[in-house]
C-alpha cells in the first residue's frame, strides 16, 4: 500500500505536492488517472492496488457527477469523498457490531479454559 508523506516541503507547488503525497522507497512513480486528471504517485511495490484505488475513486466521482449533473470537479470530489466516507463509516459500524459480541464470547471462552486449567493444576 502507498504511504502518505508526513511532511511535504514548502518548495513544492500545490500540484507537485499533490502528486507526491503518496511516497515510499519505490523509485519509479506510477501514473494514475482520476476524473480526467493524471497523477504520478509512488507505491510500495503494489502498483495494481494503487490503480484499483484510483479506479474506485474515479468511478465514485463519475457516479456523483452523473447523479448531480455537477461539472465543478472540486464539488464532485467533495461529494464523492462524502460517499466514500459514508461507506467506510457504515462498514466500521457493522464491524464493531460484530466484533463486540464476538470479543465477549471469546473472553468468556478464555475465562472458562483458564478456570478449567486452574482446577486441573
């Protein structure tokens, strides 16, 4: 997976900074395209994953643009980001709903095993 750079030098222009926010040890940048804009980013030996992410974002932006008939790319990007954030939040809530009860069951099982081991020792 690509990594975000913790600090972007002030000598970069905004476009250069945006192109190099995903940095790693990889030497050759990967060219991706999102909503008719090209970006050169570097990835951790996982070029295909980065391209899948770019395709996902591109698809979301195009879907939002079509649904809202909006042509302003910044507005489309913000609305797409909100849709992606909503999906992520919903998945996290679902995961928490599953993990909470599961964690309790695992803790009960561990306690039962520990109690049994104490009794046999």
